[in-house]
């Protein structure tokens, strides 16, 4: 229970002002759930909670009311409609058995006019509430944006999974019956396997995308040896699609702290993108340079280059362009892995033609 002279604003008043206030203030009690005032009612006065608690709420939509602040003993509420001379913009409801001091509008206004100390304190109070409201609002916006991102993520995955699943289902219905000719069944089997492969790739991408960096898997590795083993691994795949790999042997023999498994994924994604950009044939050139701080690796191709539509969003999750079945996750996975290594990644078009993707990995600190 809070005495009038101890309330957050009135504690600033002189004893004679408090005595005058007592003459005009009247006490009101409310049961739990009872409204002190509701939206649209005239702002006939301000309230201070003597005991109990009052929730201030607003109608968010026809079915939902949201409590945006809770007022406890000694705190003022209902002052805004009084100051603005406008109807109440929110509803005040007793959240506990509550007693309030009610100060009629005319007395409240004359008190403010008479007491600059009170006016300044009121300004501070309103400014603090605005700040709290802004923070609360910002938090809500961030939460809503997170939820929306999860929604977009889920929609995109569902969409990408539905397509191959439909193809599998149709193919199984039409061509896998015992009476279907053997050649059609064999073709159907191939088609189903291809779609299962697509689903598998997508799931691998999503797992990679959501994988947290344990940080513990990074070990000192000779970059030259890492690149040598990687090119041995990539060569047969590239040969099969008439893509030539050039420039591999020149990687620096510097020791870097690498999560080999994840960094291999960066190369696979970048090389895969390059080969997809050169469907008939072409050349991928690996280039390296090192300075006092980092080793930069460039993967250049002889494809058509990065489409202008992608320029601003290359590394954004789900950004894809010009591919039938692109998940749009490949480059964002590369970015995450490189950044987990303390590095940076970028892409550009070579004026002479083709795209160049490059990433920098930091040298280990002494
Ligand atoms: P996805 O390959 O699934 O579309 P990525 O994140 O790997 O997703 O790539 C995003 C987009 O960037 C691709 O759809 C493509 O338009 C563009 N891109 C990536 N690599 C290249 C490249 N080497 N040449 C041209 N465009 C590229």
C-alpha cells in the first residue's frame, strides 16, 4: 500500500500541495477483472495505484487483446488521455484486488501548471515509458521477423521436397506395376533414384546450413597438401563432364587451422556451381595468393558469369537464379564455413568473362 505523498510523481510536491491534493483525490476500489476505464471513454482524470495491480491492454484484432504494461503500487496511469484531451486509447483492468487514487482532469492540469517540478517529472516519466515501449516493440519485431524467417525456411523446404516426391509417386504409380515392360521399369527406377538423390542433396544442404561450428574440429594442416588431396578427389568427377581443372599445384604450403571436412564442402559447392554454369564444357582455374595475414583462394570459371539478379544477394540463404533445382543454400553454407574459420568470401565477374569466387583464410596467429 502506497500513501499519496509517496507515489512516484507526488513525492516531489511540498506538504501544503499534498494537503491540497488530498482534498480533490478520491479513492476507488476494483475487483480482479473489473475495468478501471476502457478504450474510447473520455480522459476524465489520472490514476495512481494505491494497492494491487492494473493491466493496460489494447485490442490487437477483434479476438485478441494484448497487455502491454502492468502498473504497480505508487505508479501513475491514465495520464495521456488527460494531457491530450483525447478519449482513452487503451483499457485498464484490475489484475489483482486494487485500490487507486483518482485525480480529476482539471485538478491534474492545474497541478502541472502550478508545479514545474511536477511537469518535468511527468515528462521524464512519459519519456521513460516511451523508451520502454520502443524496446518492447523492437523485441516483438525481432521475434516476428524470426518467426517469419522460420516460416519462409519451412515453406521453401516443403516446396523443394514436394516436387521430387510428386515425381517419385507418379513414376511409381505409372511404371512400377508388374505388368509394365522391363525397359519402362528400369527407366522408372533411374528416375526415382535421381529424385531420391535430389532429396538427399537438399537434406545434406539443410543439415550443413543449420550445423553449429564446434570449433574443435580445426587442426593445423598444410594448405598445399589439403588442395592436392582435394584435386585428386575432384578430378574424375570433372573429367566426366569435360571440365578441366587448371592451376592446382601452386597452393602455398602454409600451415592453416582448418576444419578439413567442412572446408572440403566449400570447394565442392563452389566447383559444383562452376560446373553447373558451364554445362557443355569449360575450365576451372584455382589461384592462390598469400600476404602477411591470410591466404586467398580463387576459383574462376569460363561460364557466363554471375547474373545481375544475383549480384546483391549471392550469399543469402535460398537465393537462387537460373537453375531448375537450386536450393539457394550452397553459397550461404560456404559463407558460414569460411566465416567460422575467421575468413571472408566474395564473388565477382571477371571482365574477361566467367565468374570468380574467392575466399580468404587467416594465417594462424603466433
Ligand atoms: P544454388 O546453386 O542452389 O542456386 P547457391 O547458393 O550455390 O545456390 O548459388 C546461388 C546462385 O548464385 C545460383 O543459383 C547462381 O545463379 C549463382 N552462381 C553461383 N555460382 C555461380 C557461378 N560460378 N557462375 C554463375 N552464377 C553462379
